[in-house]
């Protein structure tokens, strides 16, 4: 019994010490997504959807929940954000080729149609991010229009 108490005490101390450390935060401002917004020109309803469901993990504009201050949860969230930005980063839009942008929108359409985005683990704690069928259709319709635009732009030789 004494060994279990000692192990639990060591784990508690380690957990307390861990609270003083954490991953770097994703700190950017709304200006980082201006190029994306200007180029893709989403309608107002889609802008709201993007803000409530996409920005946190797919841009430098992250609104952290209170539980981000708890280690190890903060590392788990940082991993989600890093992975999300790796796949689709709204803050780094200008540096992409037209071909890459078109491909990202193709993936966006597929993920939203298949209800793979937003992630269930995100919507558990962000009720506002649960998309209705009407919202999904609005995002998909907008994304398809953007893809048409990219299809009409001249391809680099």
C-alpha cells in the first residue's frame, strides 16, 4: 500500500510541475487570413461558418478554450492545430500555387461532404461548429465556385 501511495505522490508532483510547461501557442491575427478571404470571397453565411469551425485549427487565428491551460491537454490541442494547418492553412494561402489551392478545395469539399470535417473531437466541445445540412451545402457550393475560378486561371508553364 505504501508503494502505491508513493507512486501516486510522484505522479501528482510530476503533473503539477508539468503545468508550468506547454507548447507554443498559435498566435496570429485576423490579417493573416485576409488574402484567403479576398481571393475566395465567401458569402457572409460561409464566413461565419469558417470562423466558427475552421479558423481554430486551419489558420494562425486560434481561440483557445480554458482547458488549453491544462497539461497534457494543451499538447493534444497543439497537435491537432499543427496537423490541421499542415493539411489546410488559411494563413499561408498566398504562397500556394493555383494547382495546390484547387486541390485543397477539392479536399475541403470531400471532407465536408463525408462529414469528416469538422472533427468530432472538435464539435464535442464546440457546439457551434456542428454543421447542419444547409450549412454543409453552403460551404460545398462556395467551394465548388472557388474551384471553377481556379480552373479558369492560367496555369503556370
